[in-house]
C-alpha cells in the first residue's frame, strides 16, 4: 500500500510540474544539447543561390527569400540574436511543412522595427514579438535599429513561448486558434493565413525570413536544442 501511495504521489507531482512548465528566460546555450542551426558555411541550409551570406558570423540576405533548416523539428528551443535596420520586417518561421509556399503552412514569429512609422502604426499582431497575424506581444522590448536583440523561441507541443531581450512577451497555445478568419480575441486573421493554427502539423522546418520590402535583417548565434 505504501508503495502504491508513493507512486501516486510521484505521478501527481510530475503532472503538476508539467502543468506549470514554462520557458520564460533566455537559456545558457553553452550547456550540453545545443548546436548551431546552420553550419558556418551554410552547407546544411536550404536557400536560393547567392541570396544568403555569412560574414564574421553575421547572417544576412540580399533578397526576400527565406533560409531553411535541413532537418525538420517538433519540440525545440531556438536561441538567436537579430539586428534590425530602419523599417525591417522579418521573422522566424516554425512548423513549416511547405518551404515553397510557407506562409499558410507555418507559424511566423514576427521581427519588426517597431520604432519606424510603418510598424509603430501596424496592427499589434504584426509587431515585433507577435505570433504574426494571431497573437500580439504582451509588451514592446525590441531595441532600436542597429542594436542587437536576443530572441528565444520555444515550441513544445502546440505551445509557443517567445522571450525578447529578457522578457517573456508571448505565450501562445496554437490549439485555441481554430478559425481561419478570426482569432480568439476577436481580431482579424490576415486572409493569406487561411489554415487555422490549431490544425497545422508540428513536424516542420525552421526558417529565417530574408530582406523583405528592401529592408535588411541580420542574424547571429542561431542555436537550437531539441526537447524530448
């Protein structure tokens, strides 16, 4: 009986831990389990010829073309730094099952220059730290253009956590987003995101959006750790 009670208590404790699980801080990427998402020569990345280049560890694109991981991922922590230019509109793409037509077949975690006239006036779900088109960031912590930002994205099951410059700015449960036109809070879903997030497959590629609308974006220290 005592053994049975102990097993029940341990089970309840583990359930409680799982229920309280959150990813609200930047990780220590020097610890075991971390690796670079892309090789230094981009030999394990998929991208159009000559669009993406690396110089002194900084990754950037000359056109509006994404760069993709070679492997697919389910549950993971992605940690990186990005630097905006004036008016940058970019993003980190997760759960992408179609890299050619990725927009309706993935989730984009927005990067934007919220200090610019265009993006400061954009819908909140289009601003930096948002799950693009679906859920706005809870606060604005992006730095001004020319400064490096620390961005951590955790995907586990249908949940996504976003930490930007030391602050948890988004915690999104994809399973709640069942409508292709209206988000749970009543805001409008952009028409081009015509697949509800709740139904998107989770096993997919990870991508970085390129030089959108002529505005550069810079990345460095892009590292990943898979979660069991």
